[in-house]
């Protein structure tokens, strides 16, 4: 609500035109829809509730981001009522506002105010963040459209992306410019990549790997010093990782569904892979846990215990405090990017895209973006039990079409 007010003040100050479409990214910003209804109901020529709701919906898009119900903001209805009774939106009937978020449907809790449900009721267009996540979201919110098949629930998908100039290593861009000249700037000319010799690609890959190895050694030393180690005890960190060994990366902000420690399920097998006589691998794992997330913290402890073992610590490194600065060295420096979430809980995932932009191969569960981008040649799919979601390469929803204009019809979410 404050955001809309700030926007209006900005428009007044600068004379900029009013926005035509509002986008609510998940439920957190949902009350902006109520603020806009308040504006319309308090205007010189005031609209009724029904008119204001319809006008607001016609210019609002809602994006749902999480297939984990625990990730959705839910409050007690009485708590929301407390604030609106105090006059936050004085021209809007409080009962109508409360009904927007009420879980008054099969298997809902009518005493709960659900921000995602409000978001869907306030927006005429709604989407998930990958094709598979669209399928999952249509199932998850189907109770809002009673009588519709899951496939006809009007939630589509727009797959997330990453900002390419930020995530392509400058040395990769430089190689492209050297080899392709002006054509490097042409979209759709990735076929030119096949003209680059294997030697040039491999020399570049090695250079990126060397940068990662140096960065890992520096960070590891800093982390051990923070844990109280003296310089004299840290000589071993100079030989952590080897720029000529296949490097696998994995990074998580450690929600449990990402299964950071799945690789520790068979520790002896992992050790054998790391220490293989002729074809060893090395692993770089970056992580960060939320202070309130005990399961996440426990995972990190388990992993740190494994990586502390002098028998393997030159082949596996855990880096705490995963952040963007670390990520920009990590993605280009890995040959293979590993992702093993519990399908279908990774709504999209973007880490693997950043790795792919720099020539790394993905090794991932067919979840989120990888479910639609894996083509059998660009990496590997990890088989996984199908946790109740539809098969891979799920299609977008087939909304019923208007018989006269052939446009898709977008049925309203029920409020009753
Ligand atoms: C890309 C990135 C993320 C998000 O990764 P997902 O795969 O989308 O979960 C989180 N933190 C940092 C530092 C990143 O660079």
C-alpha cells in the first residue's frame, strides 16, 4: 500500500504517466491491489466495490514463486482485520478485504488469510516461473476454481531467466568477440561456437578453473582463520583443488528441499569418486543457511565434517556465506553444475543457467528450468521419483477459448 502511495507521489512530483499494469511478485506485495481499490472507491466519481475490483484485476499480474505451501505468507484473519478496522483503506468494506485472502474452499482454513490466494483473486493474469511449476501451481491452487480441471486453471508460466551480461565471465565474452567479430553481438548466432577449436575452448575453461581454485584457497584460508586456525596450520590449503581435475559445483542457500547433503548418503562411494586413481573429481560447494533454519544448519555441519577430513579435503571444499561475488567465479570455474532438488519443489532455479552460459554442463534432477531445457545432449538428467507432478516437458495450460474471437478465456478465481 505504501508502494502505491510512493508511486503516486512520484508521479505528481515528476509528471510521469500513471502505470497501466501492476505486477505482484508473490503475495508479499499483495495489498497494493487493495490500495488501488481504495483509490477507485474514494475517487471524485467513486466506483462500487465490484467495479473497482474488476478494474483493478484487469490491470494486475500475479506471479507465484513457490510450490512449497510453507513458503506462502498466511496470517490469522483477525490480525488482518485489526489493521483494516483501524482505517488503512477507509472506503473499502473490511469484510470484502478479508474475503480476498480467506481460504474458504475445500481443504482451506477459513480463519486464515492467505496472501497468495489474495494475489490470485486480485489479478486477472497469473503465472508460475517454469512450465513444470505452472503445472504444479494449477494443481496447488485449483480449489480457487471449483469445477475446472487442473489443466484449465488459469495460471500459466513464464520461465525465469538470468541477466546474461552479469553472468558471462568477461573472458568468455572476449573469446566470443575475438573469434566471431561483430557477429558475436547477433542474437541466435550460437552456431558460431562450433567454429572455435577444442584447444581454445579448453584453454579458456582451464583459465576459469584456475581462477576458481585460487579463489577457493583464499576463502578457505579465511574461513579456517575465523575458526581460530593459525597460518602455520594452514599450509595444506595451498594445495586444495587441482586446476586439471574435473570440477563439479553445487551451491545452495540451503532450504531443505535442495538436499545439500544427498551426496553424503554413501560417504565411501563419494570418497572413492574424489580419490579415483585415474579419473578423480573435485567438488566445490557453496552454501548459506538462514539463522532460524535448524535443519539447514545441521546439513551444513554434516557437510563441513566431511570436508574437514584430511583424506579428502584437497578434493572437496565447502564455502560458507554464498554470495554474488563468490558466484561469479564459481559458475564459470566449474565443468559440471550439480543440482538435486526434491522434484517438483524447485520452482525454476537459475544457478544452472549461469553455469551453462559459461560452457559448464548441467547434471540435474529434471525440475524447474532443466525440465524444459534438457535436450539429451546439453548435460545429464538425474532420474528421480516423480513426486506427484506431471511428466517432464509439461505443456502450458489449455484455457478454454472464446468461440467468437478465439482468445483464451481467463476465468475468475472464486471469492464465494
Ligand atoms: C543465482 C544465485 C542464487 C539463486 O540460485 P537458484 O538456483 O535460483 O536457487 C542464490 N544466490 C546467489 C549468490 C546466486 O548467484
